[in-house]
């Protein structure tokens, strides 16, 4: 008789982590959507300085989790690190809100607060980001087939926040008036506070191991002195001050960050390859990790133009005028559909959380759903009071376009999850998939370069050019980002798994810094800039740089793919050398 029982439901802790991460990503991507615009339109930074500072900020954002993860593993535990990091990030957003409120009347104070706010964001992210993801896998027993699905659900949380953040923060702050940027930072701060509250209230009850033990608590070997409130608060304060100083130093005094990252990679390489206990096979696989991490730099350096040069392009050279008449009846029909979905969620919550022990969580979900329903009802009441048959949507703020990448990922993730297994024996090897990702990125820039070719300076182009570019970039991310992370996990020896994951994040940090440097090349009207002998006068010249950079990286990685695959599969020295020789011949 066939087994008709339903597959086991996911632990409730997964949805707590989902909500915590979603609101944090709302905060990060929302503030990032308006950051470069705030710097150039409110603080009146030059585009070159703003782009370079943006690169320093995002580079440090990906660098600090190395230290935050280390402290969590040995001293504070995941839970304490997530909560303290979240509080520092929320404080950072509130400082940015104050900075954006003072730039008109107290420019010097606003500038100082701006650097302080960014420093808090960097420091807080260092403790928050590496610890929330590591808890997801611990919710399941070893070998549980639900684990892959769990990470997919969690990834959807990341991109749901990544989509909502730029939309809400963009609508609130990117209104055309520099005085309104403060509302975007306030929205980000509120979302971060919600993230912390979710973690504080529900972690201990739901984020548990299969045996029922609370996850992420203080490590047993942690010294008592490291857990004293004065030490934790003092440590966070010193770390935040250090990040403020490092950000200011790299942006205003000397560009040291790239050299620091290079030194860190060299140190890690010497540490790992100097270990005599590693076998030849393990060292070959570690070499693959270093090689693909190098190519990842070219991908993210081009991809992360989103928050800087592509935002400049969207703001200045994209025709965002829609003049779209939206019938009120269509909004009412949409509202009815949303209310029906909320009703179904009410019923599902009652079924999934029936126990008395779930009363607090059930009540919280009910309250949030009621809030959404009240918001929908309020909007419809306002529409009725306007006595209008249609609403006019005139222009899309440039910051809203930063939500496109996450929207594409949410929409097309099922397709890519379906695609790879269906290819069977024709499924490309991991290095080939990553080369395809780079190629798609190059095609995205080729598309937008064709859109601005031979147009007069200041001419605005169709919205289709930027939207299709973001779609191709999102498809490239599907082929590279999850594949690369999986590759690092599979190839890393257990004793160096964390250190080699650090190499991956270091490459991302270096790419973000490089992205900021490349964004400084975005051309001003009538000016020419040079990069390695290549003169850039127009947007076409600028985008062509990324076409070549990503395209060449894709071709080189593709040519190396057989050699890399042989190194990945090498069981011993003799067999490995034979495969490498065959691959090269």
C-alpha cells in the first residue's frame, strides 16, 4: 500500500529565522538603494568620492563577518551576536536618520553623524550576518532531506526583504526632495528593530535542535569575563569606533582596504598550504577554491554597480516617466485578492499553531495579518474619498529599480532549481556554470551598452534597457553565487572549512571595494577618464568596460574548467596528474 502520509513539516524555528533575516535584508537593501543618492544630492559629495566611499562601505560590510563569526563561535554564541549586532545596526540607521535631518542647517555635524551611522551598520552586520545563516542547518538532523528546501525557503526570505526594502524606502525617501531621504533611513531602522524583536521574543522557544535544545547559546568553553555586560558593551563600542575610523581612513586619507584584503588572502593561503597534514588531493581542491574565488571578484565587481554607477544611470539617463493611468477598480480587485490571501493565512496559522504553547506566536501573526488587512482597507477608503476613477503614476524613483534583482530571483528560482537536475548527464560542471554566470553578466552590460550607443549626452533611453540588464544579471547570479558556495562547502577539508569560507567572503569584499573604484569611472558630461589606457567619455564606453571584463573572465574560466574539474575529482596524486594531463591535451 503506498505511503500517503505528508512529508514532515519544517521546524517553526525556520520561519523565525526567515522573518529575522527578511527584516534585516529589508533594512540593508532599503538603505543601500538611497545611499549613493543621499551622498550626491543631500551631502553634495562628488560622484567620484561617493562611489569610492560606497565601495569602502560595502567592502567592509562583507569583511567584518569574519571577525563576528569568530567571536560568536568562541565567546558570545549565535543568539547573543545576532541580537547585539541587530541593535547596533538599528542604532546606525537612527544616526543616519538624524544625519539626514540636519544636513541643511548643520552640515559638519551631519557629515560626522553620517560616518558614525555607516560605521554602526558595518560593525552590527559583522555580528548579525554570519550567525543567522549558520543556525538554519542546525534545526535539522544530519541527512535530513528537508535541509536543502529549508535553505531555499530561507533564501526566499533574503530576497523578499531585498525586494521590499528598496520599494518601501524608495517610496518614502526618494521623492525628489533631498530632505525626504531621512524617511528611508527611518524605515530601515524600524525594520531592523522588528528583526531584533522577533529574535528576542521567539528564539528561545522555537530555534531549537531536533533534540529540543536551544541553538546558538553561549559556547561552553567561553570565559565568564567575556560575557559580562560591561565587556560586551565596551567591545561593541570599540569595534564600532574602529569601523568608523577604518571607513573614514580609507575614504578620506589613504586607500588601504584593497591591500588589507590582499594581505589577508595571502596569510590564509600560507596558513593552509603550510599545513603538512593536508593530503595532495586536499591541496588540489583548495587550489580550486582560491582560483574560482579570484574569478568571483570580477563577477561581483560588475554586478555591484547596481548601487552606484547603475543608479546614476537610472537617475540621469533612463526615461522613468510612465504617465500611466491605473483604474481604481483594478486596485479594488487587487485588494480583494490580497484580503482573500490574508484570510487563507489566518486559517493556516490557526491550523499550524494550535497549541497553547504557541499562543504568543499565533497572536503575533494574527496581529501582523490584521495590520496588513487594515492597511489595505485604509488605502481603499482613501481611494473612495478621492472620488477618482483612476490614479496617475507619473515617474518611478530610481531607487526602486534596486528591487528588480531580488524580484527576478524570487520569480525565477523555481525554474533554475528545476533546470539543473533535468539536464542529467549534460548538467555542466560547477566551473562551467560559474563561467555561464559571468557570460550572462557580460551580456547584460552588452545589452545596456547597445541602448546608449551613439546617443547624444543627456539623452534618456527606454526603461527596457535597465530592466532587461537586471534580469540578465540575476540569471548570472543564479549560475554563480549558490554554485560557488556549494563548491566551497564540498571541497573544503573539515579542519579549514571556516577559513576557506572566509576566502569566499574576502573575494566578495574585495569585489565590492573594486566595484566602488570602477564606479568612479562613470563619466561626467564633457569629461574623459582613463582606466589602464582605456579612455571613457560616454556611458557606452563605461558599460563596454564591463562587457570585456566579465566576458574575458568567463572565457578564461571556461577554458580552465576541465583542468579545475580534474583537480576537484582527484582521488590521489598519480590519478590527479593523469587527469590534468588529459584535460590540458
